[in-house]
C-alpha cells in the first residue's frame, strides 16, 4: 500500500471522543513496550508519527491515526504493565474491551507480540478473548531484527502453536521485513468491507 497521508486524527478515552466518520478501523493490541508505535511508524514510513518510548505504559489513550483518509490505525493502551496501579489497569482494560467488543467500524485487530520470546500469559488471554468475540485477527511478531534470521521460522511456529492465529507475520520495524504482508491483510479486510477491489 502506498501511504500518501498519515496523521494523528485524535486521542480518546471514551466513545464520545471517537471519530464519527464511520471509516474502518484496525486496532493494535499488545503488551506494553512490545513495539506497537514502531510498527505504526514503519507501516506508514514516518519516523515520529506515533510516539515511541523505552518506558512501558506510556500509551494511556486510544490514538487514532487516519491513513489516506480511508481508514484508521488505532493504538490501544498496552496490557501487562505491572507498575501501573490495579485501578488504572482495570480502567484501561474496560476501555479496551469496550472498544473491541462494541465498535461497529472495527475492521480487524492486529495483535502485536514479541518474536524473541514465547507468548506471555497476557498474550494468550488476549488471543482467547479475540477468538471468543470472533474478531478478524492478524498476529504480528515484532523485533525480528533482534534475533538471527535462521531462528525466525522456529520462533514463528512457537507463536502460532501458542496463539493459534489464522495468520502470523514476522516483522521488523528496523528493516521493514513483514511490512508488505501486514498491508496485504489490511487491504484484504478493506476490500471485503467496501465490497469492491482496493484501489
């Protein structure tokens, strides 16, 4: 996909602040510090569109990035960050769950995990929750550049065996590996919603 426009269109913590234009939305979920912002930046080929940080738990809102005036990538607060208070984690969890379960314009979910390590208990819980709610999911295993390419396939198989996704992409924000595969999935979902081949 050629990205000609990518902007942060808004941030929100409640449905009354969500975009109301009805454009399809793709939610990014994953544990804190897994690389969702870096994934967004590489997908749209902008270095600083999504703020990246070495400090987990920085994303505390739903961030809506409008792409080509056609759809949104929505960065959701990360899960599994122990240093956040229990009440704060419950608030984030309710916000994320409400969005994923009830957002009519949700076209798919990109579940971001770390290729270097086996999926965490929180990753497994999220995968099961997404399955129960029958959402279209692409698992993206990031940080591929941090391990030898010869190990990619064995690590990918471990992710697939644990999370059982319909599709899994190995991705590197550093090199761009996997970028085309992610966009292929997004375009397929857009085509199905719009009812005609993508332009």
